[in-house]
């Protein structure tokens, strides 16, 4: 049996490598290489924005420390591309350290801008084709009531990574696939390697929990869906203990937005779309829940971990200081500066009344819907304000990257 499975896996690898397969990583095209090369544009000092931080640098040092943890884990010679420039992990560390030390002086706005002009190069995301802006959305760490076992109202499992899931790293067979996503698959009853179960197929299996042991059980299917969208969360148990659950993997199926689906079906107006609007619609239309949720074939699995939540760098993300971006286009762990409309701290303002805020963040995470140079996702933390901000944030702004000037 094992020999047959391995034979099928190797056969699948050969098919992918020589003929291509829909939905699997393909060799980068010339256009993709150009996109990587041109995701950032270099600014002259005269074109730098006026740097300020509306939060007065609160928690910025902590977020910098998290990027430093990441950079100290990788080889010091690892290279990161900024437009036409290459910066090593060692240089990234040096830049973050001097920026952090400068923050300890509690600089004025003038001192901050002079420091950046003299010690850093600044790049800007090319953004979208229309006006060079970046669309910012938000995510947060939700909190739901739950149980460690199926009982009472707690009937919806938060699944762990299944024991029958396969991950095939094609880069081990050919260097041209380096940096591409792993192939997620399974072996069916005919001993053929095929894509892993979709959301609909998983939900249809009454005994799926036997191969994907739940880390917790929730009361609401909608809660579980939003937990997947956020990628991590807190489960409050009956005794008051808080269980932290984090992303452990996915079924490899492509992510598709149910918000976009509801807009296209004229169920929710585009201008009214928010996470809260999706939840309200689903709870009001339970008979159509399968139709809408199954539109997104992607399914996320979880694991229990202490601390967090963690981004794709394996370090904790910091509220309003960590962003998720397309890690294939933008350098990981980078110091960034963004301008975008946000509500006042702890205020639940109408999104139309949000004012433009400018502040420093670090690129420490990624997401299934965060693709291309014109998308970024801001981590908003946990609690009521974080849920409100993340749920309603759909604003255009600008994004800059700061790198130590190296002679």
C-alpha cells in the first residue's frame, strides 16, 4: 500500500513539473519577475513623506523586537530585495537596532524626519495601477465561548490538522519551484493522489473529527468560519480558562471571498459590506448558509499554542503595529510606514468619519486574500474596538518601506 501511494505521489510530481497542473505552483513568468522587481519604487529624500506617529510610538519597540527575533533566526547573509537594491539580514538587524535606539530619545517630529533622511532609504509600494494606492483591510483575534468536548450547544468542531493530509514541496525536486506554496493533497480509496477535501466535502463528513481531532468545540458555525478567516483566536472555556488557538494549515483549496459573493448576488450593497454585515446576513439566512460558506472552498485547521497570535514569521504580531502583506513581493520583517483612515482609539466611529492616521508598522504576516502590491492587512488586536475596526476597515492609503542606508 505504501509503495503504491509513493508511486502515485511521484507520478503527480512528474505531471506538475513537466506538464503543469491547474491550481499548483507554476514556474515564474517574466511578468511575475518584473512585478517582484517593481513592487517598490525608490524615493529621493525630497520625495519622502513627513513622518509622524499618531500613537506616539506606543508598542513600536515591541514590534521591532519581534522582527529582530525573526532576523536573528535566519542566516545573516540572507538577502531581501527593495526595488533594485539588495539588503542582507545583518543589515536589516543593524537598521532596526539604530531605529529602536533612536526611539529611546523620544524624538520630536523634526528630529525624526532628519534622522530618517540621513540614515535610511525610503521606498514606496507601487500600489494599484489607478493611483498607486494600497487597499488596507484589518484582522483581529476573536474571542468565543467553547468547550474541549462536544456537549450541549457546543457542536461545531475547530479541527486540527488531519492525519491524512499530504504536503508536497516541489522545490525539493526542482529549484525553479523555490518560494512557491506546497502542494496539499490526499490519497483516495483508489490510491490516487488528488487535491484535499474542499470545505463542502469536509462539512459533509460526519466522522471527519476522527482523523482531525478537534482542539475545541464552538456553539456557532458562523463563529468557526470567522475564526478561520482571522487565523487565530481565544476560546473561553466553562471554568474561565482561555485556550489560544492558532493557524496550523489549510486544505490547500483557493480562498474565495464570501463578502464578494454576497455583493455579486445583490444580497449586501458594496458600500455596506463589512465583517459584521456578513455575520448578520448569515444569521438571518441560515437556510442559505451552505450556499454562501461553501463558496469559499478553503478550510483552515488549528492547533493550541501558548501566547500569540503569531504571524507567518513565527513571532507574535502586535496590535496596530503588524501588517500582513504578500510575502512573495515584499521583504519580510521590514519596517514600514503607512497612512490610512482609522477610527479614534477605542471609538466606534462611522467609517465615513474616520480620519487619516500615520504610523509605523512592520511586515510580519500574510494571508490568503492578501495578494499583489496594492493590498495590506492591519492586525487590530482583540476586544470590541479591534473587532469593529477590523470588520469595517476597507480604506485606501499609502505604504512606505524604510531600509538602513548602506554605502
